């Protein structure tokens, strides 16, 4: 799981271009099979999905040549309100930018519309928000996979709220949903709406990256 990419950075949610290329090069040289979520049922060893949240313009600027260079793919989770109205002082992609991403290297998926914490809003609000997320992408003629990254990685862990949210995802025909979790996923899975992602921090060294690929959570780092 990544967010922003910059030439230089000191932020956890931003990775430097140099570090990202080192990581991509390692994946390529060690025969990791880069996939889209739409290809997740295709068996292969050492499968990995690279994800980027929020649709930052720096993803559009820096990722295409890197993905092409190392024959990798990436899924970008889009919160449509961010694209429409902006987010803090960050520059976001436009819908035109998103449409222009090469489908050979990029898959678009859902990150809700308003990017609200699902623990803080009603299930009815969640359903309306996700329908809005999909409708806007449809209206903008953007092809996307019905995969959700929970905003902030959060959803209710308690029933009946948890079951109600999962029922909404199922009724909307979403195939998978991802949180953070920092654990390795194994397939086939019995928890399609609780897939984990490994959080790659901006300051993580290549050694830490390698260890996270194997173990997921590292309690010492």
C-alpha cells in the first residue's frame, strides 16, 4: 500500500522516487508476478498487487515510466470527491488524467466518494456513498474494478454493523475489499471483504521492504 510519490520526502505516506524504484527493481529481479485485482484468480507464485490510494497527481507523473520499465502493474483507489474538490493542499489527478492512464499498467478501483471513516457513518450512508463513487466514475467514462479500499482502512469490527456493511458490498457486486492489516493474504480466501495490505512507509529501507514482503507486520519497525 502506497500513497504519494515525490523526488524527496520525509513523510510516512510519501515515498521517494529513488526508494520506489529500488523496490520495483527488487520485485522484478526476484520474479514477483504483478497483478490487477481483476486477475487475482489466476494462479501464480509470488503474486503481488501494488496499490496507491487517493489519486495524487504525482502518481500520474511518476508511476507510468517505472511500471513500464519493470513490467509491473498498479491499482489506484479513487475517492471521487477528492478528484472533484481537491484534498488539503495536494494536487490530485483530474478525471481526464485517470482516463489517460495506460490500462496495460493501471487498474482503477473504489475508495468511496467522500472518504469518510466507515466506523463513523450509518450503513445507509455507506451504501449511498459507494453508489455515488461508482456513478461518478461511470459518468466520467472511467473503467474500474469493483474492489474497495476502505477509507482509513476502517470498518466496524462488530456485528451486526460489520455484517450489514459486508451485505452492502455484496449487493453492490463488489468482489473484494481491502483494509491494512499488514498480513500476507492466501487464496482462495473465506474473507473477501477483509483482505490485508502491507503498509510501505516512506522511510522504509530496502531491507525493511524485503522483510515486509515475507512477514507483513514488523513489530520492531
